C-alpha cells in the first residue's frame, strides 16, 4: 500500500483559515468514509482530531473540520491559533482491511 | 479514563526480535468495542501503521511488515504485544500503541495513544 499524499508544509496567519489535502485512491480514501486526521506536537504522541471524514472527538474545537471529495480528503482549520502549529497526518482505511497514513504536513502559524 | 503504556527494551541488536507490550488501564481490552493498534515513527519521519488486533485475536498487518510482525493479546493481563523479527537499523523508531474505535466493525480512528517508547536497533 502506498502512503497517502499530503503537502509537506502549509502556513497561515493567526485568525486565517488553512486547508490540508490528503490524496489517495479508490482503494482507500475514495472507497471508505474512514478517514482520520491527527495532530502531533514535537515530542508528543499524535492526537485524534477528526474521524470518519468529518466527526470531531469530544474536546476538539469546532475550528477543526474535515471533508472528502472523491479520492481526496481535507482538513480545514479556521481561526488559526498559535497552538495549532504542529504536524498533521491523515489516515485512511483500505480495501486490505489496513490503515495507511499520509506523509504528514507541517503547519506553521506565522 | 483509559490510558495506554508501552514497555520493553530500548535497545535491540540487528537480526534479533523486538518485543514490546502495551498495558491498558482504566478499561477492559475485552470490551469488544475497540481494536488495539501499533504504530511507529522513525526519527524525523512520519507515522507508519504496523497492525491491529481485536480482543478475540483477529489480526491485521501492514503488508510491508507482515512477514516479520506478530501482534498478540493477553486479556487476563489487559495487555497486547508486538513482536518484530529480524530487525535492522531501519526499524529504529518511536513505537506507539493506540486504541482504535469501531471494534467488531470497521476501525474508525485511534483515539487514545500511549506516550511512545523509543527503540534503537544497534550492535
């Protein structure tokens, strides 16, 4: 299975909105509504931010939202805050009953 | 509140078998509502999913690691374990265990993670 494709980096100013894309195939992202997004600060374990494409776990701010169109999923962060600066990873269930991660995107808050 | 804790040797010699255990506290591994996963992250690189297990013992592995990986569960100890054989320097990574929503159905996302444990493969 090949890793999902994410941009290496994105940036935005406080208060702005950014979107991170995650592109796969019809065997993963396009075939299932089981796409997750994780936030990882340096030296910390990843944190689940979005599951099942657009669901937020309890405690995750509603500034974080997820969507999907075809083989591409997206994470949007609105009202960007300094603490949002982190690495973000997407993950998708696959036709092999496995998970596959994206390569990760470094978000910089300017 | 469920917590996960990885444990095991921090240093493994090349060609040997890496063995890690994840202890689940604050909840039962036998609840049937979750899968239990292993994920790793090489230094400076991204996340790589290794595999997951259901409390019944059903397992699913990353195809690229399948020939070397075994994940098992011990419900009496509320633990699940990872064994990775024939390790090389490329297996040096932080290894995480995690709880995955959706046990018994499709896995839906890993909502609780351990803090991670660093394993270095070196002679």
